[in-house]
C-alpha cells in the first residue's frame, strides 16, 4: 500500500514571523572615545610609578629648592691674598672694614692663589703691589667673581679712608610673591605638565605599538580620532591632581600667594596638558621602539628645559633669541601661569600665550592624525 508523504510547505511571505528588530543603539558618537578613555585610566592605575614621577617628584624638587633659596643667608666672599710684603697690611685692612664678617681671606703664594682661583675655590685673588696699589685677578664671566671684586674693592677703599658721598639705607625685600620659590613653583608646574604630556602620551603610544596592541584596535570599528583623543585627554584627570597638589604645597609650606582665579589656573593647565599631549602624539606617531621615542622626546623637550625659564628667567639670554624662546609652548605656559598666579592676571590678558599653546597643540594633533600608523 502506497503511503503518501507530505513535505512541509514554506509559509508565504505574509505568514512568516517578523524578524527581530535590531537593538536600539545605546551608545552615541562619543561612545568609542569614552570607552577608550576609561580603559586608559585603568591602565594608569596599574602603573604605580606614575604616582611618584607625576605627583611626588615635583613636590620633592620644590621642597628641596624652596628650602635652599627661601631664607638663604648672605654669601661669604672667599678671596686669596698673594703672599708678599704688602699681604699683612692688605689682610688687616680687610679685617678692619665694615664688611669683614662676610669676607673669608686666605694668604697664599701667588701660584697657589691663582690655582685655587682657576679651580673655583676662591672668587678673587688680591695681589698687593710694591707701590701700595692693588691688582685684582677676577673672571668677568663669573658673577660671583665680579661681585667679589666690587665688595672687596669697596671694603679696602673704606679702610683706606674713603667716605661715601651719599647717605644710603637698605631695605630687605623677601615678601611672598617676590621670592625665588614663588618664581619656581609655576615653572615646575609647567615643566611637570610638559613631562607628563610628552612621556605619558608618546611613551604609552609606542609601548602599545611594541606590544602589538594597536594591531588589535585596527580590527575594531573605532575611529583613529577617538583613539588619539582618548590617549591625549587621559592626562587631563592627572592634570587636575597635579595643579592641586603643587599649588597647595606652595601655599601651605611656603605661603605662596595665589592672586589669580583657580579656575583660570585650571584652564591654563588644561590647555597646556592638551598642547603637550598633541606634541607627544606627533613625536610618537611613527616611532617603533621605546629607545627611539625616548630620544625624540628628549630632543623635543631639551630646548624648553634650557630656554623656557623653569629655574631662572629667560631674559638672561641674548635679545636675538627672545622671539624664538617666547614662541616655545613651555615659555608661553610658564609666563601665563606666573602672570595668573603671582599677578592676578585675567585669561583675556594672556590671549597671545593662549594662542601659542593652542597652535602648538592643534597643529601637532592634526599632523599626528595624518601621519599616525597602527603598526
């Protein structure tokens, strides 16, 4: 007996169950950026050495230099008197002068005195002449030698009977705001923002490239812009802590005045961190090895360490170098921070310096975005 087999009929299109709707997108345009930024912050959490170099080291540096220069006593002038017939008389005149307490004089033979002077053990050599005159051996390129010559000459002339034609009085000025530590802390803040921006972004980028992590990112639907922005802006969180710690340290320990707005200081720090983050990206956008990016970062930062006025004023450099120095991003950041913190300057008054920082950061980021490669 034949059996009838039936085959399942395919339902018509109208009878088919509807396809499940695509899940609604819960993430917007910046979801990739936010996820990358959060991942970068978690990576920083696993690097405890960052806490020392970014937060602790600047405080130790500020503390050491602040103690060294906060209440620095008057310098003692160290001189050598050439041993001859007039040496005893010259030594007695120095001891009889009003400034004898700040003069340390030693009688040596001519060769030993000049040798000590050449090796920096004494600031000045005094050589009495047979006719009663004095010959000074000093180095005009050494500030301490020039100052010593002036002080010793004034002491000997006073002992010889010279009287000042004008009455003078001295007033010591060491008020907060005019001390070396007040000049130093804004410079250290700018230098720290530069170091953390350059090393924290550039070094991290090359490290990820060397560990083949960037190759994995290529396979994801991620924009290159989001990745680079997240890497750069991850420094902003650290920037807030840096500014708060260093300024708070200066205020609490050294009573440094902060005349400007804290919001203005934070905005300057933000712009500085972004600018140096962009420069760090540009420096590392094609570097393949840690050794390569280390050399490039040091090469970029070296001129700013020297010329940008972190530890001393850049006004000491020749006038022809001033336009180049003022165009450096660290110079603009340091000048803007000092003007805001110590003088209470407003942000609009720092527009030129802000423009310099914005140009450095914007141009560097655009070039890094164009030249960046994943491998």
